[in-house]
């Protein structure tokens, strides 16, 4: 496997926060876009129709790959049922030909969609956009992407940085670099040299998961000035004057402040640099940084970002 990759100095020393005034806003064109790249939990339809109250509390507005038996077409779309013939209505995403003619009553299938509830509590799998043969899963914590890539969270590797926990695909362990131990910077965190995980001739691609502690600030109270701290960090890493953040509430309830920038290596090679910041109650903030020219590992990146959360 190749070891070449992007190595960025992360010597984050924010001595002051001189940023002021008004900067132009532009919503970034992000590869790490949670409205386009979803991580679908695999759930059997019996769990949903067996207790709709529990299903709503656990999965409302989440993206699921629902497995069960194909029942047939309905006025609203089609339905998938459990072995006791309790069914869930699925409505097809606008503009999508889901290929219902390929399935017969009783076929074992999986349907990609979003679990929603109307004003009176009726449950639907909305925006169904793909049907596959029902996958065989080894645990209750298996997740899929729309192109069929799967992740077993129970077998993923747990990591901690600052006050946050996250998981990585097992293969990432071979691409992991501790930033402090490698002398890449003083910030706590890890770099994942993703292009090293393939023998293909692909451009460097890296993902960083770091924790920015307020102790790195001359005045720890500045941590409450979230956007100023974020812009100072970005300026320290990739230079320039970042614009306003694009604030996002993800479908899994996490709030992100996102920036899309450029990173130029000392040799003049240009890359996309995408930042996601997740504040942690005035103690610090998580920073995820994706540097790429081509997004070969975007599914892995979105899976890792999906489960990063403040733990303590």
C-alpha cells in the first residue's frame, strides 16, 4: 500500500482574535454534504411496525435501509411487510424509477428511505430511492450507503479525542497517524492518510479528526466566540480569510459549522479543504478536516463523521 499523502502542520497557537467586521457569506459546495450522502441503518420492518411509538422515538427523520417482504403496490407507492403481514407504506422519491416491476409478492427486499410521521402519527418510509435484495447482517449495528457499502459499527474501532468519541472503519487503523507523536502539530488528534489504503494511483487524500481545547487560546473565554475561533484556526492552517460558516443541522441531530476552502502545498499543489466544527459547551470544539482532490473515500469519511459526538 502506498504511504504518500498530505501532511499539514497543525501547530494551532491562537494568540489573539483580531477578526472583525462583516465577511461575505457563501454556502460552500461541500463533498461532506449530509443532505446528499446518507448513512442508512439496516432495520427489519418488524421492529418498526411492531411498536410505532418506539420507532418514532428512535428513528424519526433518520435514513434507514428497511428489510422485509415485498407486499405490493399501493396508491401512495408500495408496501413492505413482516412475516405476520404487518406492513409499512413506502413512498417513492420524486423523479426516481425504483423498478417495482422486478419484484413479486413475498420477495425478501431492502428499501432505502427516510422514516417520517405525519401530523396524526402515521408512519411512512418516505423518499424511497432504491430497492435491493435483503442483505444478511451479522449484528444490529450495520449501516449502508446508497451504493451498497456496509459498515458494522459493532466491529468498528473506537477512538477518543478531547471530549469527543468517534469510530473508524477497521481498515483505517493502517492509515492512522497521531498528530502530536508524528510532530505534525500541537493539537490533539489524528490524521488518516486515506490514499495509502489502496494500490491504485490516486491523488493524496486525508481526513483529520482534532480537538481544539480552549487552553490553546491566550484568553480561554474567547472560546465562546465560536465563529471567530473557527476562522482563526482555518487561517492558521490554510491561510486566507475564511467567510461566514454554513451552519447545518444534520438528519442525525448534530449541528455543524462548515467551511469550504483551498489548501496549497509548499510545492503549489492545490486541494479542496473542508472543515466541520462541533462546539462542546464552552470547553472546546471538535474539528474534522477533509483534504482531497478526488473523493475516493467519501463514504468512509461520512461514516466516521456520522458517529463523532461529545461523550463527557
